[in-house]
């Protein structure tokens, strides 16, 4: 009886401390174990510790060993000798260790392997996008559910990563978020969407990234000092400018520069690694100031811009973008300086290319290299008609054109302004023998393409209105599909979709004499001359009739 009470106490403590499960007694046979709202990206392993019969006090024998709702308790498939009845000595030993020590012994550490045996009964892997639940049918017993964290990297020393669950009926559990998490967002003010996982920007346009760490208070309370390190990697097309702010919930205003360290390093491939370290969170917030529940939020906001190396989605609709990723390193053992890390979070930044091809009279659909027209000059304007400053750099002996919508002091030295000279005007770009021009680094929006130099013998075209829109659709596997739409409108014509779904423009100049347009001076002159001819003819007719009468 004494042994039964000890086992009952152990089971109750384990149940209250390490699990959030509400069992419902059911009939004999397998029971349903359901984990609701598992942490995205985490892997959970289910180990069978004890098995037994669902205890019924009306039919149980006087000396029958019981563990809470179980009778005839035996070792499970992952602890002790499977199927062997639990001895009184084992019960005494487990009880004397206490709930937390027993859980640690089962899980083990990197230095001391745990006492679990064999492969896990079940392995549940949650996708990064999250899953509503995991479920399985299991026999009645006691089970240890181990949260192995992201990518199977167990947060060593984190005893709350194990859940001891009694199953005597159908059970639902909801794991606690006991480790820090990180979220990463990019600013996209142009589309009035604030911060999200995707954005589009001009080259040079300043914008921000935001890293948000949440550290559960229950987790923090175990530590005397607590370290957080943000690791962020920007691809080569993104230039880091500076830290905008570092804030901690419960602390008014942004942190002072001496309360954290920020180091940015540009690698050989052009990627920038930003590391922001808070050596001890308690030096900022103070342990007594911790709230009773919830989490402490730490937010790092920093300024960047796209540079001339930014990948652009080209005129053919080939989708390319700048990727930015970050993870959080955090203290994960209150007894040492060990650290764990979260999975990486990613954002995508898009920019677009305007692809212009100039043709004489018409484009030949069977020969794209026919009828190409050189010597046509263009300027690009915003939706109000204001000229956009254009820049260029030499790429393989040819000029590659870019916009730069940002601080001129931050403009790379190899981007040269398109100045007047050599037959062109300021911000005017001129087609070569291939009739082709590309302008890189455009945001979504409305633009006006003006023909500012018309080749001799050809008629000047009307301004072209160009609209670039993009819709980003996230797939279940985390990938992004870009639905890119481009329309153009010449004069009063209906919008015409780009043939390849990109930002490709075919511009055609007609040769020959251009008749004056309606309302022009030439039309007025024709009307005047025509009118004079009519009046003159009438006068001649009247004079002739008068002469005939006199005769």
C-alpha cells in the first residue's frame, strides 16, 4: 500500500509539472493521443515508459499494484525490460528521485545519455508553417513526449522539453512554448502593408527589417543571467546601413548603444552578416521586474537598401529576389553557459526590370532580331510625369542602366549618372544596334516612358503608360510564387498584356510622313486653305454666270 501511494504521488507530480493533459476514461483497448498546436518546425518523439490496464477500483485486487489510473503496471518499450512487472524496489527508487530528476534521467544530456531504450514509439515532425495537431492510437500507459526542438537539436538542460503523459483514456495535450522564438519581417510601405515576409523596392530606396524575439517568462525565471544573440544574413544585393532601434518590453524607449553590441561583416561573396548581442537580459529588465506570465519581447529594427547587385525579376518574367534570413541564439541551460538556436526565418525582397525593344514599323514574330531600330532615346518618368534619375555601369563592355531612389551619398561609386552629352539628354538612354534597353531596379507602380529622341525618317510615338503589379503567394512548403502582371497603354488604346508575363515592352516607330493630329496647327491650315478654295470656286462661278448674262 505504501508503494502504491508513492507511485501515485510520483505520477501526480509528473502529470502536473510536465504535461498539460486532461484524460477522459474510456473503454478498454487503444486510446487516442492528440497533440494540439505543436510548435512550428519542432520534432516530437513519443516514448513508452510504462504500460498497464485501465484501473477499475471495483474489480482490482487488494494487493494489486496501481499507478494512478493503471493496474498491472509493466515496463514499456522504451524503459526497463519491456513487459516485465515493475518491482517494488524500482518503484521506491523512482519515487525517491522526484519528478524532475526522473524526467532528466530519462531524457539525458550530451554528457550523460538518458535511460530511454530503443527507438521512439512515434516521431512527429511539425512543418515550419505549423500544423493543427498530431494524433495516434496507443495502448494505456505512461508516455514521455520529448520536444527535440528544430532540426532534431534538443535544447539541452531544458527540462520542460519533456512531457510525461498518463493515458487511461483519450487524451489531448498542448505543449507549452518553453523556448524563445524569433520572427523576421521586411517593410513594404509602398503597398501600404507595413511589415511582412515579402516586399518590393527600388534600388537605393531605404527600408527596414525587423527581428522579434519572444522569451517565455516561465523559461527566463530559471536563470540568473540570460543571453540573446540575433544572427542575421543579408544577401549580396542588400546593403546594411545602421541599427534603427533595439527595444525590450517593459523598458521605456530604445536601448542605449552600450546595452547591446552590433557587428556587421561583409563576406567574400558580398553577403552581410549582422550580429546583435545582449549579454544579459536581466541587466536591462531586472529579474524582479519579470511579469507573472507571458513573454519578454526583444525587437531589433535596422535600416538597409537594395544595391546595384540586387537580383531583379527580368522582362521575361524570370523570378529572382534577394533573400534575407535570421535565427536566434539563446541561453538554454541554467546550470551552464550552453546555448540553443531557433530555426531560420526568411524574407524576400523583389525588384523589377523594364525590358524595352525598339522596332522599325513592326516586330517580326518569326524573327525577333529583324526590324530592330537604333538611335531611339527614352526617358522614364513617374506617374506624375517627373523624370526619374537614371544611372549606368559598364557590364562586359556594354552599359547596364539602373534607377537609384535613395540617398546619393550612399550610391555606389561604379553607378554613374546618365548625363547630357554624346547626342543624348540628361537621363536619356538610347537604343543601340540591337534596339534594346533594360532599366533595372524598379518598384511596383505606374511609370511613363517618353520617347525623347526619334530616329530620322520615323514618327515620334505617344507616351507609354506602364503599370507593374505583383502578387506574392506563399505555398505550403514555404516557397513563394510571384504572380507578376504588366500592362502598357499607348494613347487611347486598351491595355495590352506583356507577352511573357514580365515587364517586356515592344515599341514600334512608323516611318514616313505623319499626318497632323486632330486639333493641331496643320489641321487648322488645311481647313483654312480648303475654305478659301471653296470660296474662290464660288466667286469664279458667280463671275462666269454674270459674264454669260451680259453676253
